[in-house]
C-alpha cells in the first residue's frame, strides 16, 4: 500500500516545518500579509500543521484538538474574490515547502493541495461565512487529487506548473 502524502512528507515534523515557514513567508509577502492584518490566533502555526496532517492522510489532529473544521472555511469566507492574493499565497506556500525540505514527490503534492484548496474550497464562499455548512469537514487530498469536499463549478488546475520563484500561479503565468 502506498504511503500517504503526510507520511511521505515526513509526518507531523514536516507539517510543523511547513506551517512555520508558511507563516514566515505569508507575513513577509505584501499581498498575502493582508490576510493577517487584523491579527491571527497565537497557535496559528500548530492549527495549520494539524489541518495539513489531517488533510493529507495523517491523524485527525485538527478535528481532535480544535473541533469543527468548518471554522477554517468560515475564516476564509465572506472576503470576496481575491485571485491575485490567492496566487501570491500559492507561490509563498511553494517556497515554504521548499524551505522546509519536504522531499519529492510529497513536496509537489503538498503544493498542489494548497493550490487546489486555495482556489477551490477556501474560495467557495466569497459572499458570506454563513454559507459554510456546519458539517464541513477537512478538505482531504491524496496522490490522485481531492478525496472529499468537491466544490461546484471548480475547474481550476491544482497548480502543477507553479514555480515558487517566478510564477504567481496566474493563468498568464
């Protein structure tokens, strides 16, 4: 049986390295940092590491430790469309994965997951956080792509051609 993305990446240690580095990259980016301009949870890095673990085939760390995953979707909802910031966030995440020394092919899968989740599930409720169902679970992803939480009319490429140094993930690229 093939290992999960979580296992191939290096388990919780890798998720924690990626989450810490993502936080550094996000706060340093002029577009992405706007999302954090109103503050963020003190345990944001741990929350992200737990969410990534659960999404990528690891333990149900987020659900057990923090409760309803719908909260994550609600945090990202009701902010309208922000494609330029999403593209910058995807590129910043790709840099974080590389800096965290995640081995291939898990590094590519992590980056693809982030691109899919950013452009799909996390962008699915641009008008209101109230539209996120209370039963919304963690958006799971495997080697073949999304495993759950399909988003209607979401047809964007998960980001397989993203260069973290030059590509912002936009179609014009």
